[in-house]
């Protein structure tokens, strides 16, 4: 997220919020993040972990993979591919 947010204090606050929200994962676990204009919601194995209610956080968090400046352009391209519907 440092690529998209220049305020180190804001990054630290978000880091603390994520550390409190995200559990340790085990093999087979799935974490799902959902973007909403009001913030980001996170689920583990279909159970709501919680949310970080900040539009700025949501934009910066999902920019990690979806922004043009991502460090993983091939992953971004794959994520943005439209799936053909039958």
C-alpha cells in the first residue's frame, strides 16, 4: 500500500487495523475481501471477520492488485479479464 499512500502515520493506523482483523490462516483457509464505497469487508471461509470503514483504505488496499501501478501487472490483467457468459 506504500506505493499508493504517502502518509506513514495513516499506513501505520491501517496496518494496526488489519493486524487486529486478519487471523492467522491455515492451509485450506480462504480470505475474501469485498470493496464497497464505504470501505472494505473481509471474510474467512464465508464468515465475516469485519470491516475497515474507510473509502481511502478500500481504494488503497485493492489498488495493490488492481491499480495500473501494481507490482504484479500479469495478476492485474488476469483479475480484470471478463468471463464469457454462456
